[in-house]
């Protein structure tokens, strides 16, 4: 269940990434149709090899049910 103000949470995550709070290994994937449509954010699991944690995934409501979230996860 998404928080009541998901944009606030997303802004905090993006700010932390831009400031370098999370380290260089965090990855972002985006989907863009002349404007932001969706994003996924992941990071490596410490003390493992090739294991990643999905920290966040979001697709704008007007673009859901089109396979965009699935494409972000597959990427």
C-alpha cells in the first residue's frame, strides 16, 4: 500500500541519491514518454554477490496496466 503522499517519499529518496547518501551502487531505471512515467530504484544486498533489493517502483496511474512496471522490473 502506497503512503498517502508517495511523492514526498520519492522526493526524499531522490534527494538522498543526488547527495550521495546511499553510495555509488544504487541504480535507477526510468520510463519516460516526454515526461516521467515510472521509476524503479534498487541497491545491492550487502555481503552477497549478485543479489539486489528493489527499494521502490512506481508507475503514474494514467500509465498503469500497460506493462511498464513489468518492463522496469525485467530491466
